[in-house]
């Protein structure tokens, strides 16, 4: 049977650009995984790993024009956005190289033997080791930072795990180019090229998660696709960790005091957040609780004005465009739902931004309006107009897990002190949304996920399938497992755990 071709498609026209390759067969997936598995020993050297990550960042930066050009041709995200995304990607690679050099991620803990304790404590030494080959599933909306050279790949390689990436069909040429650059960087650092491999095709993705030599997986995408892979990972004879980012509504709550204080500012900021990347950010605010009454009306008017001035945009592919148009149409047809600025088709290949409004009472219980509590990928949000704090908190209690939750508070609510009634109410809101989100934002917008040690990009299901983060330094922890050595002679210990600390690694000793 002939191999299925993989085409690069221009979303601005819907036309094929070039054939990138073909969908990987089961045999080819097996060969890629086995070749990656064979490189684990070479990746064990931390110094070499750090050099590899830095070399990868340098090669990507050196090929910036080619990488950005390829990504823009396949995603229509634009050179300015992609320039920033490439900088984020290479900065992330260098940050993980620094983390490898430092070694704190190994979490070395040593408890010396103490016979005087009850019960007596033996000599214990603990650190973390890499899991093995990691399968990475690239995202549609971030062709660099969450795809072949992105955070899952960078953190897995930093942990010492070889990676096989299932490229996203929306940007196969970009994926092939970045994969080739990573493989060149590996060779330049003295590693086998097969520490990184790229495969294409839906069936290849299933073969990958089921392969017995794959030890973990990272995914960014839809709830439906992620859940199918998660279930496959759990159904294996030997289940593996599956770290998936699946979907998020990212609720926003605007308090009455905040709306009274700066309705126009909030409305304009919301428009910018909803339309960033043509509404194709996983942290786009998709549900906004706004008080009923004149102040909330001013916010809605400012939002309408700003969205009305936003030109049409191109989504990542025509399938997503069709799903967006159909999803908005279905939501707008619900009883009591209005569309002050109707989102929808802007032309043969584009869409326009807009928003819907609905009274909070329509969402008080089960029914067709629950569709409004599901993510609609694209430049649209839903304003829920609530009467009193009880309606707002009741709706929050109905929401599933999210990546983010945002609160817009007044100055009095943020600076009134713990004894102030407004501040006390705001503190209670913070507690309430903490239960449903992995990141809580106050007086800002969730779009834009800083790469920083304290960052957390995840959340309760269905935002994510685990409690780990896919962004920030602690993302490396997903690809490691702890091992404790009890009463093992020093000469037999890994170098990282020996008493003399020959590698100079940070460690906690006997409760320190």
C-alpha cells in the first residue's frame, strides 16, 4: 500500500504548499522509538545534555528567518508573533540547560544512619532518574513553543530522556525543519541524532503512545484527542504517565466595584485578550462574569467597540474555521443568548471576532445552555450578566477545571486591608477560584504564559490530566522518577549521591 503523503497547507488560501513527507507506518514508528531508546546512555552525561540544549537554541536562532517563514506560511500567525514565540522557545532551551548545569532538579536528599531513633534509621540516599523515551504530541496553535522544539521536548531532553515527536498536521514543514535542526545540534554536541525524532500521522500517534519502549507522553491539544491518548496510555499492559493539556474556559470575574471603577478599561483589555492570536490561545478568556446594570453595560459597550474595530483573521486551518463558525452559531441560537457583535465568517478564509451575552440565570442548572460552559476555539467570548454575588459564585461552583481564573477587582478590594469588607470578599473569591484553576490572575489577563521558575501551566481536569506544569523549570519533573538507595556502599553509589559530592551538586543532608 502506498504511503499517505503529508502536505503543508496555506491556511490563508486552503491550498497545498508542498509535500513534506509521508505518514509514518507502524514499522517506522517502531524504528524511531528503538533508535531513540538506544541513545539513553549517551544522554546520561549532564554536561553534554546542557551543551546540546544550548546548541539547539543557537541553531534555531541562526535559522530564524527560515523557521519563522515556514511557520507563518503554515499557520498565518504572522512574523511578529512568531518572532516572539521563537525567542520564547530558544530562551526555554537555554533555561533548561542552566537547570541541568545546576542540578537542583535531581532533588538529592541524604539521611545518614541513626541507630538512636525509634525505629532506627538506615543510611538513605535519594535522587531522580530519567524515565526513558518520551512521546511528545505537538500543538496546533504554537508551532514552536509547544511543538517540536518546545517545552515538552526541552524539558524531557534536559531530564535525560530521548524524545519522539508526533508532529501536528497544521505545520508539518515547520516541524520537519525544527526536527532537523535539533538533530544537527545533537550531533554537534557529540550525541546521536536519534535523541530526537519526528513522525507524522494520526495512526503514528496511536502507535507511539502504545509502544512498549515509550515511558511517558506529553500532549497539548483538544479534550477529545487528549482523552483518547490518555486512555490508551492507561490501557497499556504497562501504563505510562500521560501529561496532557486538554482544554480550558479560563473564567473571568469582574466585581461590581471593579466595573464601576474602570468598565471601559476592562472591556478594552478583554477584547485584546480574546483576539490575541485570533483567539487561538489555550488561555483565552472564554467566559466572563459581568455584573448586570449600567456599569456592566459600559463594559460590554467598550468590548463591542474594541471588537468592532478588529479586522478579520485567519485561523490555523479550515477545519478549525468551520468548527468555530458552527460552534458560535449553535451557541447564539440558544434562548436568551444575544450577540452584540456577531462572530463568524469574515470571508472565504477568515473569521471575525465577537461576543455573546446571557443572563446568569440561564446557567443555573443542567440544560442546553451548558454548551456555553465548553471552550469555543477562536475569537469569541461569552459575557454572563449576574445579579448579585450569589449568582456569580453559584456559576463558578459549576465550572470544570481550568488552566486559569482571572479576577478584576477594585482598588478598595485589593488595597483595603484584611479588615476591610471589600478586601475580605475579594480574598474569598481568590480562594474560590483557586479550587478550579492552576493559575489565578488578578487585574490582568491570562493570555501570555511567562516562562519562569514559579510558573504553573496546568490545572484540574479537563484542563490537564496531571497536576504537573508544562511551562517553567519544574516541567522537568514530569520525566523523572525518584530512587532511594539504602545502606549502599559509597563506591557503589551513583556519583551524584557519593559522600564527597564529586559533582558539586546541591543536596539536602539529614533534614537540612
